[in-house]
C-alpha cells in the first residue's frame, strides 16, 4: 500500500490528504451545530465539545499523538511555522488589502452577473449569546482547519514539486469545490473562491506559514457573519447594497467608481505582496 501511495502523482496525494484533513476537521462541528440548532438551541452546547475536538485536532496535525513515525511529517505539512517579526505586520496588511480587493472585484461582478444570496439561519430566532458563540466557533474551525488542510497539507507538497502558481491554482479550485456543500454556491462563485485562495495561498507561500491565513480567515469569517446578519448581504455580493446589472442600467458612475477602487486595491495588494517577497528573499533580517 505504501509503495502504491508513493507512485501516485503529488497533486493526487496532496488532494486526498488535504481533503481528508479538511473533512475530519470540519465535519464534527457541522454535525454538532446542526443538531444544536434543532435541539436546545437556547444553549450553545455544541461549542464546548467542538473546542475540545479542535484542540486535539490542532495538536495531532502538528505532530502530537500516534503514530510517532509520522509526527515530523505531520508537523511539516501543517506549516504552522513561526513568522519573523518583521514580516507579520506586512503579511496582515497585504492580506487585508488583498481581501478588500476581492470584495471590490465582487462588487464589480455583482453588476455584471447575478450573484446568489447566501442562505443562513435567522439570528433573531436564537439568543444573542448563542449566535455569538456559534459564529466564533465556526470562524475558529474554518480558520484553523481550512488553512491547515488547504494551505498546509495540500498546497505545500504541490509547491515543492510544481511551484507556487500551480499549487495555489489547484488548491483554490479544490477550496472552491469544498464550498459547493452550501446549496446557494454555484460555478458563478468559483472566481471568488479562487481569488480568496490566492490571497491566503500567497501569504502561506511567502511566509512559509499558515498563521497569517489562520488569523485573517478566522477574523474575516466573524466579520462577514455579523455583516450578513446585520445587512442580509453576503460577502461574495461585494461591498455596498445589491444594485441592478449594468445591462439594465448602463455603466453608471457607481460602476466605474467600483472599477477604479478595485484597481487601486489590487495595486496596493500587489505592493504588499512584493514587499513580503523581498523580505522572504532577504537572508539577513
């Protein structure tokens, strides 16, 4: 079996491993919170067992536990490496600007094609503290598990064999298809997930760490969840309220303003990532 596994292409092995890690990391929370919504929803009872499971998951993927023979490989694949102090600030800034650029791209896209509306729970039906803890736990699971699985276990091996461009592209495609478990997600949202994966994947490549992605992914999920609850507006619909397609209204001033803001944000993101690349190449810091 080991010999057969090693004969598989690196992309196939990485996809299978990353997919398994993502499934094992996210499935318990998905099952528990769905039961929590149906039963005793006044109490966020799904949060404590998930927090314990996530702690054990985090330790295991980073090398703890049996079998000890795979401990070093698991630690390396998780890619939770320390980020040099002089890279942290720029990594967060570049990632934030990159994500803002993605939202601005979606603002432009929402004027060109019809973007689906996210289907989620009605938070008014549950206690505020319950919803708050559900959001925090969901964000923690997404940040830790998805970044470890996709930017660590999946992207890392492909990077080493085929380079960062192919690695980020393959990871982004699989990252997008993972979200097809949500009924409202269709192919029209694949560019959005590819763009998000490009931001997180580039951060992981330039810092050789999943930590910046974990911080931004978890924090971003908290932000978009409360934005959705407050505005009823999905993050993939862009910034601002939904507007009519330009095929109905023409390319108005709001559309061209969005285009200009998108180009400016993209330029700023590129500047940030180029700065990170320079720090990465600098052997003396």
